[in-house]
C-alpha cells in the first residue's frame, strides 16, 4: 500500500513540474499590457513649419516715408490752394503702417472761400485684411454723402461720394487695391467746382498708388 502511494506521488510530481514549465513559457511571451507605460505612443501628425517673415509685405504696396510731401496735389490746388504746410501723422511698423495727411485750403487773397484736404493711406499685412478694412470703412464713409458711385480704375474697388451736406464743394474717395486702402476727402466752402473735386480725389489716389506700388 505504501509502495503504491509512493508511485502515485512520483507521477503527480512529474505532472506538476510539467505544468509549471508550460506556465513559465506562457509568462515569457507576455511583454506588456495596453495600460503599461512601455506601450509606444501613437505618432502625431507634423504641424506646419513654414514661418512668414515679420516684414513680409503680403501685397503689392509698401509704406512710403514722407508720403504726404510727395503726393501730387496739383489738381487739388487748382481748385483751392493750400494755406499752409501739409501735416503728416500715423505710424510705420511692419507689416501694418498708416499715413495721414491734412491741410487747410484757402485762396491767397484771403477771401471767404476755405476748406480742407484729408488723406489716409493704410498698408495692411494681406490683401484679404485690406478688403475687410475697406468693407468696415464703407458704411461710415457713405453716411453723409449725397451720391455714391462705384468708380472703375486701376484698383480692385472704389467708391466715390459727392457732397457731404455742409460744404458747397465736397468729394471723397474710398479705394482698395491689394494690401492698400486709401481715403481722400476734399471739403470746400464757397467754391463751385464739383466736377473738379471728383477728378482731384481720384488723381490723389492714383499718385499714392504710383508712389508705393510694386517695390
């Protein structure tokens, strides 16, 4: 009876050793789990690497230093001469710059006729932003005008306004091309020259485009 028991125990030992061996082989094949820190991270798509230079103009036109002193105002002065120097303000910082010009007009014989000339030129970072600026300005620009005309020319869009309800001779032009937006305004009292005023604001805008274009 004892000998049979020892034989049975020996057989059971062999089975146990075999099972441990099999279990050991299975353990060696497991290298990690989905929650383990050893799992390789998923690859992420590469982001954009191209950088736009800070000074990139983003359009056809570039800022002109001392713009107000270089604009051709001859058609304005044919109607009513400037009574003093043309003042310039604004700022120049790429990629956005603005120049503002202003002067009073009065004949040299000091008669009652008088008025003012105002210009604003904006060089924006991109043509898209310039188009948006044109749209933003248009409602205010059109507010006091007696008549509005879509003006064809070398530009993409332009609106001419005749009259402002105050001055006897008044004409304004809001114009956009590429990255440049220009606003020109003449407001003269006791002067009858409406057609000349419309021509004058257009000539001023053309002069600014010529000075700052294709550099």
